[in-house]
């Protein structure tokens, strides 16, 4: 007998028929989902029907395997499938209360699950179950949506596809749409799929290969028609002064504007950003009709749920100054917020969810590119990808017809859909550092790497800045992919190199919230042995380096207007006097006073500045490994391998300090639990009485 729990997620637990069905479905889903022409991240859904054994009766039962809510076709696995009994889903037609109450049918799917049912069924489950075909695909290809959003979409559909594809007027996803498409399949036996007005396509087949082939035929045929019959300038001519700046120049301009734009996008709630300057975006923004088309908004629900109904588009040329552009962006933001509130007020009912913020998620700057935002780096990046899809849709529709997205009232019904709100409410609570963007210097190893890992684990997007780019990149890869961490080269003694590292931070994650001045080195020498070069080197890296990093970061933090944190990894030696340590201890005292000075100066901007004073971090420390440990051991007359224990025994708590202890303190001081604390130095030394702060 098949185990019903494992049957939801493990193809090997199924009988041969079920195993084959699921394997074919996953292969088809991954192939379709990995092609950006066809669908985008988490867009669309696929399904297959087949038989398995009912563990209660021992009899075969027809099942539906369909991509679950929130899943992604390109990376779908069996665990991401919802599994339902076909007979029970189809029986829901007998109790369907009508389109006005169709949302109630989503909860009814719970009574149709096979075993525990696998992933949560999505709103499109009815479409897949009710259509009388073994395999069904619902996709959002740019070419398909271009036809779906054309003003004469029905006529175009007939002209392009003949009787093989049938037009279905716009209807919000749900049970009724499933009934509509099932009716098309029943009444048009020659049809292989549909164009869903304002939305996308659906195709089917009796085998997985046939369904995939039909989906691709619809997409390829639409693309070919647009290429052969579309006009060359669907967006109109080019606007003087709105063309793309040279690549280096536009990235410098993007970094200069990024703090202002993130402050705009994060006015109501904090966001992470992403920058795109692809040819598709730059060409659109240079066109005469860019502003008019952008104002019409997107159409496919998957698009505007991630991009908002419409973007904020700067109406100044690329030749305008940064100061002119930032001033105008603030003006446009106020108008955007007013317009969005009015949009909400026009359509909200007493039952509507509360407004989710009136700030744009897409900001378009002619000649420069697109800034997109979301709750994390992946969401921000995907929002930008979806708006590129929207541009492609507008181009296709305008090339053969007129772009006519679904009307505003329907957009509101989707954006503030009770089912969408319920999905948002089910999401896990964000981690404490979610939406925070952190830059940690000297973070390819030792204390810095431990700090970067802890911040990332708590939800921050992390930039690992280090002299050694190869090691920084490797450390970032160890923490996670580019949606979580990146490595950049940074010599903290070089102001230009620091500016470049911060520019990379702004372009990759959209902003900056948290800076950890950790880069350091030490030479353990007596006063008479310490050379001017020894002195200058340590002061350049730690005192001057921290000053340069803080200065560059503070400019961004102030422009964003979102507050922030600057943390100095100072040392117990900033207040403790020990032998053979003149240059290192003096520069640490410099850093310690920078904390106090900057806390006093930056507080009016909501920026907190605090310090961490570690002591004796031997294990995993780059400083100790580079010769400092051997010198300190010699100073104390012990073996180097005993240095950690020596430091531990001289503390009050008799505990060795490791990099993770420092990382914990950095994390804690940056949370809201310390929202009212600035100018503080936190000892992480297991208790050294001589270093107590007074």
C-alpha cells in the first residue's frame, strides 16, 4: 500500500504510473519555468492527472498534481506540488455558490486533498482540475500577454491562431475562470489552449510532451506574428536628452541617486533595492511614449502584484544635474503618494485590507535605468524582472494594436484581494535585520567574517569588503548567493576605493543601513622598536580607514533619511594600557573616540554610532595569525598555542573570546532593542577589570 504522506513529496513512494506522471510534470515545469520568455519567478502553474492507490480502499484513484501556492516552476520539486482527488474537486461544481462568492472555493480545496495534500493549493487549482485534459499549463509569456492586452485581442487571437486557440475575456483567477476554460475545452475540441484576456495563456495535452509542445507553439506563434507584423517603433521616437548615458557615467549617476530613491521607496516601510540598466529599460525610457504607457500600468496580476499598479517615472532628461533630479524625484514622490491614496480610496470597501503603503516599488530614471524594491533582495530583483516583462508586453501590444490593460477597478480587486491578504498574513515574521543592508570591512576572515555571517543569518543583505577580492567573494558565496551577500574589493586607506565599494553596494542592494568598521592589523612592538612606518600603517588602516569609511557611509545614510548604524570594532586596548603595544593601542583609542564624536554629530539624522571592545580573540583571528599572536605570546612568556587560554584565565569569567562572541554583540547593538543607544562601547572581553569603562 502507498504511504499517503510520502506520496505527496516523494516520487519513489508512488506506484509506477504516479512516479512517471510526477517525473514528467517536474521536468516540464522546470523546462518552462527556466525560460524567461515563458514565465518569471513564481509565475504560472502546471499540472498533471494520473492514478495512484487509495491506501484506505486499495483501489486506484485519479489524482491531480499541481504547482502549489507560491511555488516557482523553474525550481519546482515534488515537495512543491499540491495533491488532490480529481473527483472531489470536480464535485465542487455542485456546491459552487457563484462568482460573487467564488473565493470560498479555495477553502473547499482542503476537503479535496489526497492524504495531507502536499503544498497549499493555489487559486488556479480549479482551472487545472476542471479542464478535461491530463496535462495543463498556465503561463505568462510576454508575447502571449501582449496579445491578451491588445485592444483588439479577440480578433488578433483568431487571426494569429485560427481555431486552435480561443479567446477568453478577462476574469479574475478563481473557480469561475476554471469553469470558463473547461467550457472552452469541451466546446472547441480542435483547440489546444486559450488566450486569457489581460492575463496570459493556458494550454493542455494528453501527454506531458504534448502539453509542453502546445504551450511552446502558442508562444512561438505569437512571437513570430509580432516580429513579422509589428511596427518598428511601437514606443514612438526618441526624446532628445533622454537617451542612455555612457555605461560608466550612468552607473555613477545611479549610485548618486540611489540613496534618495531608496528613501522614497522606503518612506512607509523599509525595503531592499535592485538596479537594472538593461537595453530594454533604457530604450523604453528614451521613447516619446514612455510616460504615457507607464501611466497605464501593468496588466498581468503577477506583474502588478510585484511592481504596484504603476511606476514612478522621472520626467527630466538624463542631462539634468543630480541636484535637479533629486529635487524633482521628491516632488514626484509626493504626487505619487497622493495619487495612490486616491486610487485606494476610490475602490476600497469596508472589507478591504488596509492600505499597504503609498510608495512606488519601481522607479524609472531616463538615461540611467530602473530601481526596483521589495522586502528582500530577491523580491526586489524579481520585481525589476517583472517590469522588464511589462515593457516587453507593452511593446508587443503597441506594435500590432493598442496596449489596453485591465481597468483600474480590476487591478484594485487583485491588489487588495482578501485571498492575497491572507497569503501575506501567513508569511513568517521577518527576521530582526530584514531589509537592513550591511557593509563589513575586513570581512573575508576572522571577526569580520563572523560578523557578516551573523548579520546575514538575521536577515541582513551583506557586503563583504576586503583587500582580497577573491577571499571576499568566496566568503560571500559561503554565506549565500548574490541575493544575500556579495564580495567587493576595498582598501580602507584609499578614499576612491571606499567610494567604489559603496557604489557597488548601492547598485546591488539599493542602499546602505549598517556599516561595521572592522578592518585592522597589528604589529606588537615596544616603543623603541616601533618605527614611523609601523605607526603610520596601523593608523592608516584603522584610524584613518574608519574615518574614511564612516564619512562615505554617513553621506548615504543622511541622504536616505532612514537612520542607520555605524559600528566600530575597537578593542579593550583602547582603554587598557599594556606593554609593547603603542601603535595598536593608540589607534584603537582614536577609533574609540571617533565613536563618541560621530554619535554626537550624526544623531540628528537618526544614525547610531557604537563600538565593540573585544579582547584576546585568538581562534580564527587574522590579526593573531599574521604574527601578532606570536609576539604577544613572547611578551607574556608563553607558547603561542596557549595564548587563548592565557587570555581566558586573566578574565573575570575565565572564558575565551571567539569571533562569534563579537558578532553577537554587533548584532545586538544594531537591533531595535538598542534603538535608544548611541555612543556606547560594549566590552566583549570576558571581564577585564582594568578595561572597565568609567
